[in-house]
C-alpha cells in the first residue's frame, strides 16, 4: 500500500518546533542565565530546521519521517534537560562523572540499538527489557517524590529537580538510537524473537 504525501500540517513541524522553543525556555529557567537560554534557543532552532528538512526529504515515507523527527526531538529534549544538572555540579568531580555518563549514553546505545528496540517493545522477553522497566519505574517513583517534595515545602530544591531531568535525559539518549532503525529492519527485528 502506497503512503500518501505528508502535508506540512500533518508533519507537525510547527507544533513540535513551538514545543522545542517552550522546553528550551523552561530548561534554562532553572539557571536564570542568558547564555544557557541562548544556547537552548540555538538548539531549538537547529531542531526546527532539521524537522523541516526531514519533512522535505521524507514526506513520502510517513514512518521514516516520524521516526527521524522523534529522534531529533528526543535528543533536543535530552540536551535541554541535562545541561542544568551539569551546570549545578560544575567544578566538582561529580561533573566529570556526569560528563562520562553523557558521553557513554551518546555512544554505547548505538551499538545495541536492535537489542534496545526489542527490549522496549517486548520488555519481559529480554534482560535489558527488565532493566529498562526497573529504571523507568524508578524514574517515575523518584519524579513523584520530587514533585511531592516541591508541593509540600516552601522552597524547591533545584538540584534535586535538575537531577531528575538529567536522569530523564539519559533515558532519552538510551532510547533515541532505536528511532534510527529503518522501518523494514525494525519489522525484521520484531519478527525474529
């Protein structure tokens, strides 16, 4: 069955671009510095241009377009939400541990993208899927705790909130390589096991 051409309205380029700009501003609000805001707005602009280019290239292939656009979006969000924590811990040994975590999450998941795809789609059939479920559950529980703490205390601990967003960004970088797998290859991976 041939797919129809994806219109600009259907591609959600404008809506997702606006969401990226909103998240860029919100993520820089943690730090209250103009340099981080400008950096985030530049990243949001690059993502928006990427969406439009992807739409131009893949408007005949819906699945591929949305997969690649989601990849760009996840990486943009991951950058926005990793930076506040790294800025908070800058100058300590923890900063370098955080940088190593970011580098490893940017590189290692690409080596195991098919295994990650299988573990995300069928989490109970693989060990990596079980780890993914446990980490996702821990992230939700920790996030609920951060939210409850912010509701019941007079002051919000921004370090705690930025740690949560950092963990969220690591999850985004973990899942992002799955979105680069071509649809036919993804169907093969899912049919294998």
